[in-house]
C-alpha cells in the first residue's frame, strides 16, 4: 500500500524522517528479504509517498543514496560523506528539499577523539562512525535549525556512549533549534540515550508529540512483522524549543515485504 503515514506537509509544519535503509549486502540467497534488488523498489515507493523535507539516512552506500534522493524528487539534494577516510563507504547523509530549505553550512565529524580526521577511530569501535551536521534555513518561514544525522557503533557500548557525549556537546554549542536523527544501535533509556538527553538538552519526539500516529512499534524488525513495544533503537530527538505536532513509526509493508530491516521514524515539527 502506498498511502503515506505523513506525506508532504505545508509550512510552517516540517516533515522530518530518520531511516536506516540497510546497506547492500552480497552473497545472499535468491529468496532473502535482504536482497537490495528486491528492496530498492520498496524503498522508492515508501519515499515517493512520504516526501519528508528532511531525511537522515543511515547505512546508504553511494548508489543507494542516489536512489534515495531520486525517489524523493528532482528538488532534493544531500550533504555528507562516507564514514571511511576516502568518504566512499556508508553514509549517514542528510537529504533535504531544496525548494523548502537552504543549507548555509554543513560539517562532517568523525565520532572519535580526532573528529576532524575522516575515518578515525579511538573509542573501541571496529568501524569508523560519523555525524553529519547541517545548518538549515526554512525558506517558507525564515526559521533556522541545525540537523544532525548519525549511526552509532553496533558493537561497542563504550563507543556509543562517547559518541553520544560528543553529539550532546554539538547540540549545546548550537545557537538555534536542533534535530538529531540517529540509528543508535541501543534502546531508549540506554547509556547513549541518557547522554543525549542529559540536562534536558534534547527530548524524544515520541514522548513529547502532541499526537502519535502509530502504536509504539519497535524500529528494528529485521524484515519480520512489526512488534508493538519492541526496542526503539532509531531516534528522532529535538531541543525543547521545537514543537512536535505528530510522531510515528512507519511499518509499511508492500505485498508483505519490508523495504529495510529498520522502520522509519517520522515527525511533523513546528519551529
């Protein structure tokens, strides 16, 4: 079914999404639900229906990122780079509607003790991790915001917490409303969540939403049926000066098939 959970919205509302689209993996069986050749059209259909103004996309390889951007429409652009030193590995890119938003500045930080060294690792993570930050201006309202997209480490709890502290500090230093879009690889309430929400600097869009569009689905289904009350490891966090009109977890299936092993998290924000 292609009916959107949220779909395009009008200003002053802003539709924001975070989604791990699952990187392309080789050497899978022909019937595997993980095959990118089977999933790419499902990704396209979901994004074509939803059309968020801002999408934090995790785990996207360069060709997957091209499909994501093209699926949203010709007016969409993206910022970021791959997480490795060469910048060609998985992206935690920020994709945005250039007809609605202007990027005034953007940065890429390695999640390490040397954030300005691409591909650097220092906290026990086997793979490099990064956060992409973009300063955006809403062309419809003039409002300014900072949006960050990240993908925390899947193995090292120490690396996840240190990365969350670093992102927390980026939020504290911002002089405008902030939205953090994350595949955290940890459930709500775990160490990274406590670090990011420490001092009330960030709040969970799900908790503060004026309206919830869906049950409290878990966000890591691994292509199985969605589970109500399951672990929510994908987060859409905002500073308290951002009003969350609505929030939901999109468990769309197409002929019973899921487009990713993660479910998108979406919110309608008012700055």
